[in-house]
C-alpha cells in the first residue's frame, strides 16, 4: 500500500505542513531578537500543561496552549522588570515549567500519553487534535501576515518603531501569545524536547542563503516544509520517530549548506587573488 493510503499518514502530512508553515515565521523573529532559548522554556512548560490536561481529562493540546500562553506572558513581564537581565526570565519560567511537569506527571494515569509529547507523536494525532491544530495554525499565520510590518520594525529597532506610531506593547503581547500557541501545538507533533530546534534550524539555513528579511522568512518556510515532508517519508519507511528525523535532516542540511557556502567563498577569494 502507498504511504497516502493510510488515514494516519494523511493526517500527519496535513498537520506537519501546517506546523512547517507557521513555526519558521515565529522562529525568524525569535532568532533575530536573540531569544532562541525562549523556545526551550515554552516547550518544557508545555509539558506541565499536557500533564494537567491528562489529569483533568481535557485535550492535552489545549492544556499545553494555556500553560505556554501563561508562561510567555510571564517571561515578557519579567523581561520588562529586569531589562538588563532578560535571560533570567527565560531560566526562571523554564525551571518552573520543568518542576511542574515533573510533579504533575506523577499524577498522570497513562504515562504513554504523556511520553508521546516528549518526542512528538504526529502519526497518532486524533481528529479533534487535527481540528485544533488547523484552527490555531490558521490563526497564527493570519496574525503574522497582518502584523508583518509591525513585527519587522520591532525586531530591528523597537525605539524607532514606537516613535513611528507602532503600538509596541500590544504587538509584543500578541507575538508572545502567537509564540506560545506555536510551541504548544508543535510540541504535539515534533516533541517538546526538540521543538525549539525546529524554530531555529530552518531560520539558520535560510540565513545562509538569503539577503533580506523577506527572503529569510520565505526560505525558512521552504526549508521547514522540505525537512518535514522528507522526514515523514524517511520515518515511515524506516520506522523511526518523525520529529527526531525531521530535526536531524535539518541539522545535516545546515552543515551541508554552510560547507558549500564556505567552499564558494574560498573559490571567490582564489579567483580574486589570481586576477590581482
């Protein structure tokens, strides 16, 4: 039977493509603002929401969304209070998330359900989760497109953005919530332990070949789509965990791109030297 003859694989590709469309959009802003570690903090906090969801018999994805949103808002609040030591907010919330996840996980009856969020379980996504992820993905993508210009200004010069009339606090709050939502739904598919890698690696690959903010976003999405689609094919035929395969393909791709770029740079230097 072909790979798309299975319903669970069709759902996996649908959800995987949706995640690949939104996670680089958020990742570009996070990388350029040098907040890459925020993905780790939120992904670990999402586990606390997952555990709470399983304990109270609600959707673990919704539990993760609520936990990540509260965590993201808390990080932003602490960053404003301690602007010179903004990294402290990330460490504090990540520590709190890990602690809560550890305590709550002991109360979860089905450890298999909880463990599936560690490395992702894109192949076992339910119909309800498909609807939730589809709706939230559409919300994130629409909000990103609407706020594209404002996010661009804030990313590179927050002071100038404020002077030009951009409502910086409002936009930052919305972006914080979008980040939380993205991380929480991505944790279900690629896994909480590696979701931050998915936010950074496509962007890192894109920055090797792009020369503007717009092209960085476009190439980041294309790389994420490529990693996800190829990763799903490889994991299906080799019987591996999709989330882990997707990330490994991303890392290998980055190394190859960086090597090719280095070779071309050396060749150009040699050519210039010969011409001189």
